């Protein structure tokens, strides 16, 4: 009995090994076809964002780097992720930073900026000791670009896009959310007592995880899903890469000679790194339609690989949420290796075409048109006076012309008369 | 004359590319220090551009690419970070803390990397001493966040790309008669260049081309030669004799960055405003305001600041030089005052220089300092950065609208009267003719 069980387990194991081996093999061979990669990750482990007056252990001094900042293990996790990127994408990146190969963008928040830096240290950890600028440092800086929060149109839209706070308001006014809020009253009361700070709405509940979970479980899409400028950029960059590279395979570590100016517009890099938050990652997964409703853990990463197989371009999406495990994400209605055109058309509903316009709060557009109509009217009025004056002058001119015409007509009549008379004479 | 000799000497030492770190003179800031804003130039870099036929333009010569920090450059800013630690250790915690030090950089690679390397130097000592505090035991480093804004959006530290009015003023300035005169005065150099670079410097009449010639070709060419010499590369044989003239062009180029008051407001003003705001914050909030603000900037930004506070010695800022705005609090009477220094990190020979507003003491009371620099603060930067278009020529009707409105009716009546008169006359004639015909 036990031996049969054991043999079955054995058989299953062999089968599993075979299947995994096969899967592994496929993945590995297809890595040779990768020409461009976009990785979006959440920052590493951090201290609490803030504390409450009565909460236990609420002193900021408990956290060596302060509230909301990365902890030591957060830096380590990012470094490990960087090393993992190196292992997987070594072929695409030289051992030393080369500006034409990699582009790094972060939200303008200390913990994401530092995550990107620690990650990059791991990515370039194999640098030649002879090229160190300081003997003690196995590190050389790599530029991490960012945009002030109020202007961010790629990774963190909340401050710039006026529609987002409106959407939050709308969600809070929704009967289902209102009912939930009512249901949560005892919790608010408890939290208010225990935390020493008035908690009266779901948003105020410090556990944002629960907040999002509740909304999602009730079939509410998270914010941002209306448009993902990041996905737009990823697809566009991949298309540029494809059109710019005729002999793709040989270009992977080719050195391009460019100056430091306007490097950020280069779409031909091999590796794009985006350092964001749990919300950034969740929104991105949501936009893809593959979100598992689990709050993205620290350093959770979404990876977009551009594969070229027999001259055809594909996008493969992976989710890497522990340093050891990686999941293939398959878009609904597409294969794991999704042809880039199909990828784009499937995602068309979430790819913004005109972000400025799509970020307008619906009511305000009407106001704008109203304003323009009023402005037009005012213009018209002010010109009315001028127009009437012009009309008067025109009137005068026409009269003068008429006068001249009549005058000459009269003269001509006279002359004609003369002629006729002459004609009569000759006949 | 003596001063010129001195600068020549410095230039000569820069050619040797020798940096003597051991000779650093560490001067701790006075214990009265409350806050410091540090504006520093990036470290040594590769040339911004190479020219056609440049013997040193091969990609292998500059493996990091053009306009990027060299290994030497990273060392310089790292060292500047260590120097700042020595000077300001009284107001800095051993490891980075977000409420003490804020790093802001212009968006180019060399500034971003300089900011990161300088921060590494600022905190190296602690991680060197205590391996247990490192996140990677093998390395005395931990990242410090470097904030920046894309060049077109940067309204804080470098407005060269974001402020269109600034570009307009500069373009206007370069059409100035003095520029034309200067270009004429260096005609012999320009004709040599024209021959060697196979580019015409003289034949095109357009003044905008003169502007390009002036800035890009002469000033940048000097920089390219200088950088190549710093890196012990052999210049084209005709290049060396032209260096003094090209140096003149570069200095001229920098002077033009802040000639008019408006230029100072638009280019130096935003950063000056930020510095003053930081001081006021420290003055008002005290302990909870940051102690140190670091700004990674270009040589142009540094020059513009120095020109605006009237302390520019016509010497283009060297690599890793730092302008320090210190806020102090008097120990006895508690008054706040500002001290300014210019620290040249690249060449240890040149001592730290104390700066002073012409209208104030070296220890300038905070209120007085603000009073004296407030004329350079932009009121509404976005508004002031709009390109000035000449006002549309008002039409005759617009300017004389009242006259037209007054005269028009009389004119109309007059015309109508004439028409009436003529019409009646015609009628008369016609009748007469009819009468005649019959």
C-alpha cells in the first residue's frame, strides 16, 4: 500500500520534474530572443508611513531611517532583486553602466529613489574592481530620473490628474461603500479609542491593504485603470526598439555614443526600470486584467519582455514577487508569448491617447466650453463697434463709387447720343 | 596682472590633472551654524561634444559616453562629500536622515551621479567604522535619495530649458554690437578654425549663426580641448596656440549668462529664493527644519549665482567647486546672519574664499541679506518666463475708434446728401433729355 503510494508520488515527481524542466527549458531558450525589458517594482521593506498618538511603539526613533523610509532589509531585498535581474538579463546589459542601455525612472519619493539605487547596485555588482572610483566601494552611481509628484504623468498620477480625487469621492459616495462605512462604525470607534486619532472613514483606516481588498472584493476596479500611461510608454518604447534595430541580436551590448543630454527620451535602451509603490504595481496588474487581488509585497515586480522569434515580435509578461519565484502572466485572450500588435489592441481600452484630456474632471470640460462661448460673445461685442464703423466707411465708399459710375454713365449717355447722332448723319 | 598670472598658474595646474587629496585643509564651520545650502558643480567629465576630425573622438576614448563623469570626476565629488562631512559634522547625523539633508539635482546624468557620489562621501565614515550598520556588509555605502525634475519642468534649480524668456534674452544679447566686435577682434583664430574644422565662421550673415558660432563652437571647443588635456590626450597640433583666445570666448560666454537684471531674476532667482526659504524655515521652525540642502548644478548655474551676488571673478567654475550659503545664529544675542563661501575642491592650492555682498558685511544679518537679494526673486516665474512677443500693431480703427464713431455719422450724412443731390440732378438731366427726345 505504502509502496504503491510511494511509487505514485515518485511517478508524479518525475512527471512534475519533466514538466517543470520543459517549462524551464522553454523559458531559458526564449530569453535569447529578448530585446527589450521593462520592469516595474514596488520599493523594498519600509518603516510605517506614520504613527498614531496612542499606538504602541509609536516613536519614530525606533526606525533608524525614520518613518516611511526603507529599512536595512528593504535595501537588501532590492539589492537581491537587482542581482536577479543581472542573472536573467546579463545578455542585455554590460557589466558597467552604459547610458544607452538602461533607463531608470522612479516616483519622487525617498523610498522608491533609494530602492532604485540599491537595486542598481545589485545589478552592477560584478563591476571590475579596477574601475571602482573608491577602493572600498563596489558601487558606482547610475542616474535615477524622477519628476516632482505634482507633475508626475507616468508613475504616480494622483497629484497631477484632477480626475483621480474626484473618482475617490465618487467611490466614497457610492451606496455600497457607504453601507460598508456604516458597517465599519464599530471598528472606527475602536480604532479611534485605541489610536487616539479620529477614524471615521475607510480611508482613514491605516490598513490600506484592507481598504483596497474590500473594494476589490466588491467588484470595484482600483483607480488608474481608466488609463495606464506606463503601459502606453512600454508599448511605444518596444515599437521604437523594433523599428530602430534591423540586426537586433548584435545590438544588445553595442555601445552608442551619446551625450548626457535628453537621454531620457531614448527608447532604444534594452532595460527600463520603474521604481514605484504597491499601488503602482497593483494598478498596472489591474490594467492588464491579471490582478490577483493580493497587495503587492515589497519588491514585487512586473516584467515586460520584448521577444523576437523568427522575425516576429512578442511581449511576455512576468510577475516576480519573491526573489525565488516568477509567474508567467497570460493576458486574457492571448498566449503567454503575445504578439505585440495583439498585445496593444487588447490593451487599447487602457492606453491613453490624450492624457491631458482624459484626466479632465468631466464637469469641468463643460465649464470650459461655456467660458469659450462667453469669451467669443464678448469679443464679438467689442468688435461690433468697429464693425459698424467699417460698415459706415464702406457705405460711403460704395456711394462714392456709385456716384462716379452714375457720373460716367451720364457722360457716356451723352457721348452715345453724340455718336448716334453722327451715325444718323452718315446714313 | 598678478591676478592673471594666478589664473594662468591655476590653468597650468589643471592641465597636469594632478589632484592632491592629502593637502586638504579642513575648516570646520563655526559652532553658530544652523543651516547650509551647498551648490556644487559635478566632477570631471568627458567632453560635451567632439568636433569633426578630432583625433580623440573615437568611442573607446570615452567609454562612459560624452558629457559624463569620469572615474576622476566621481572621486572629486566623493571627496567633496567627505570635506563637507568634516566641515559640517556638528549639524549632520552619522547616517542620512530625511529630515536633516535634502538632495536636489539638475536632471542630467553627470549631476545625478555627482549628487549620489557626494552623498556617499558625506556618510562614508560611519559605514567605514561600523560594518554592522551596512545593508551589504562588504561595502560602506547606503543610498541617499536624489530628487530632480525633467529639464523642461525644472523651475527650481536650472531654468535654462524650462524658461523660454531666458533663451530669448540670451539670443537677443548675442546679437549685441559688442559680440560682433568681439568676434571681429578674434578673426585670425576664427579663420584658422574655419580652415581646420572645415566649417565656415564668417560667410553667413545671419546673426543667429554668430550666436551659435560664439557659444557652441568657440566656448565648447575650448572645453573640449581643456578636457582632452586634462586626460593627457594629444590635441590636434593647431589647437594649442588657439587656447588663450578660446578661453576668452568661453569667459565671455559665461558673462553673457547674467548681464541684465531680468536674466539674474530668471536664472539665479529661483534657486536664491529656495535658499532664502530654507533659511527662513530654519529661522522659524528651528530643529525640525533641514540642516543641509545640497544642489547638484552646472558650471553655468554656479556662475550665474556668483554674478548675481556680485562675487564672480570671471573664472569659469571648476569641477566639484561649491558655493556655500551658511545661516548662523549669534550665540549671545540670538540674531541670525548669513555667511557665504566659495570652495574649490579640485585644486587644493586655492584656499576657501569668503564671499560678501557689496552692500553688506561678511556676516550679513538675515533680514539685510533677504533685503539685498530680494530684487532678484521672481514674483511669478511661470508668468515671467513667457516669451515676450511684440504687442500686435493696433489697427487704425482700434486706435481712433472714438474719432471714427464721431465722424462716421457726419460723413454718412454728407455722402448721402451728395448722393441725393446728384441723384436729383441726374433725374433732372434725364427728364430734360426725355423732354428733348420727345
